[in-house]
C-alpha cells in the first residue's frame, strides 16, 4: 500500500467519524425540536425565545457555510 493510500484511509476514517457525530447531533436536535425543546406553551417566556434564537443563529451559520449562502455566498 502506498503512503498516499494510507493517508487517504486515515482521512476517510476521520471523515466518517465526524459525519457520524454530526448525524447523532442532528438526530438529538430533531427529537428535542419535536418535543418543543422540552417546554410547555404556558411556560414560554422571553428567555426561551432568546435561547432558540441563539440556537437558530448557530445553525444558520452552519447551513450558510454548508450551502454557500449568506456571508458565505460566492
């Protein structure tokens, strides 16, 4: 096996590990969202709104980078 193939194998392993971790995080976020972020409509306050807006901003940054949108648009 050549050195280049070995380097690619390690990179591929690292890529798959990172993707698996992302998939697990997305699954957890989807479940939390389906449960309305563990809140009840009668308990919603501006703190909850602020928290969700913070999550949204972080996710927007990620999706903008992934899809080359927003400030990452070409």
